[in-house]
C-alpha cells in the first residue's frame, strides 16, 4: 500500500475514483481553490511569527492574539513539522517523511514539546466548526508519541483562527496505538481497492469541484 495521510484517506472516503486519479495514476492534479491558497498564506504568516518573530501582516490581524498565545506556551516549538510512521503489520516505528518504509505521513502546523507534555495545533481558516474532524488530531498525537517517547500527555486543538474557535482534545500515551488505528476500516477498503483495481466513483455535490473532469459525475461548476 502507498503511504497515506489524513487528507488522502479522506479523499478515498469521498470518492475512490478521485483518489485513484490523484494518488495512483497521478494523471490529474488538484491545483487548489482560492480558499486553500488563502489558507496556505495564513499558515505561512503563523509559521513566520512563531519561528522568526516576523510581524503578522495587517490583513491577517485576526491571527495575532492566537499565535501570541501559542508563543507564550513553554517548550520547544516546531512549525510545519513533517513526521513519518513505519508499520510492519504489527509494530509502529518512527521514520522520515519520505523514508522508504514510510506507511503514514503527516504535517503538524505547530508542535510544542515541554518535557512530558506536548501541544498540537492545527490551524483552520474555515468559519464552520460544525464538521470539524478531531480524528486528524488523533493521528498526529499517535505520531508524536511514536517520535517523542518522553511525551506522556498531549493537548491538541483545531484552531479556527478567523472565528477564534477551538476544538480541543486530550491524548494519553497509553492510547497511542488506538490513535494510529483510527482509520483502519477505511484502510481495509483502500487495500481491497488496490488489490482488485476497482475504484468506483461516488456521486455527490462535491463532484462539480472535482479536478477529475472526465468522470461521468463531473458536470462542471
């Protein structure tokens, strides 16, 4: 199985055919939307402030109180941290993001490690917290426990920086394996799709925004 991430497994869940073209054939690229480009710019502003103390641009003024609060948390700060996890069918182990043995990979917007405590922050620029998915935080927490064995507890949050809303979750080291197992049912389906080379399209309102324009369900925007 190819290395997977939270975003790739969610793409597969949304539509196996879309996953096939983006991640397997790679004959289609998702160039992103105006919203995703804006999100990347906000992420960069937050990263530059935490890493280098670069002033937050006025157009992202809403970000200042959020990152200033994170900056005050004691500990070693890691921005846009790329982590990889290897899995041999029984045991998980740390590896590099592009390692030959990588099984899962993810990027943590901000990780703060303070001895046995750690904090995970994932910035969100959307305004609707109704559909916030904390499973993403579970995966990140599992990976941190694997890479930082000294960490015993993690406080994580989806930080909706525009609306100043926070979806919080606590994680314990003894549950690390269960965090990495979060998407096992979907992974079983993904492996079956790969073995049988069956990638069924799923029709939904999102089809109009899908980069797989040749799909029978994509009728354009």
